C-alpha cells in the first residue's frame, strides 16, 4: 500500500486519481461558496464552514502529496474567485499556503493513524480516542489559522494596537473553534469511513 489509507484502484490508476483530486477540490470550493452565501444571509452561520474539513479529509484519504494539491488548488480558486471580492495579496498568499499545508497535514495524520492498532478505517472510527485526537487536530488547525490571519489583517489594515485587535476578534475565533472541533470530532470519522467504503476494491 502506498501513501493512502486503503488499497484502491482509484489510487493506482492515474486518470482516476486525478479525477478524485478534482472531486475533492470541487467539493471544498462548493462548500466554501455555499456557506459564504449562507452566512451573508443568516449571521448565525458566520463562524461555520466545511472548507477546512474537506481539505484535511482529502489529505487523510489520498495522502500527503494529493492533499497538498487539493488544498493548494481549492484555496487558489475559492479565495481567488471569492464573490465578495479578491483579498489583499498578502492575505491571499497566506490562505493558499496555509490550506496547501493543511492538506499535507491530513496525509501526515493518516500516516500516524495507520500504525495504530485501534484505528480501523474499514470498521467503526467512533471510538473515544479517535474522536478526541480529531477534535484536538481541528482545534489546533483553526487556532493557528484564525490567529495568523488576524495578525496579517492587522498589518494590512492597522487599527489600534495588535493585542486589542486580537481581543476584539476573540468571539469570532472561539465560535469558529467550537464549530471546527465538533466537525473534526464528530463528522470527520464518519466521512473517512464513507469515503473508504466508496473507494475500496
């Protein structure tokens, strides 16, 4: 078995592999746009997104290289063709690099789990240890992204001092953290099992 969580001809056949990358990119972008429009209508969804989850899932299922490609392509298109306007170049470059690395991190986490006796992708992943680890992963990824993007925004659009700027955005960050912890802990295991069943020989 290569750098994937399961054996599948989707990974052995180049055209199928490319198709799977395109599918993940399309899903990530469509989820990004769907919730971007939704939160513009219903403010309660302002902190809810599935873009991060899908990018991580792609790396976890397909491996480091393909996860990086999915993250890179998804971010280039989603943030570059954002219906609410193109972001400042520094912010755009950060977002593209961050989500490319997030796709890569999905592959790294998959390598970690593959060697663990308790992790059985073809069976039930809803066990306490897996749920806790995924929840922590969601927390760390979101915390790093929200704080770094806040710092970059501050230097692009300086207002007051940095500490006050970060404190003012704390409510958004906390809600985003809560949503992504729940997604990674409770939705990600089910998506991994579903995708593995769909792709296995």
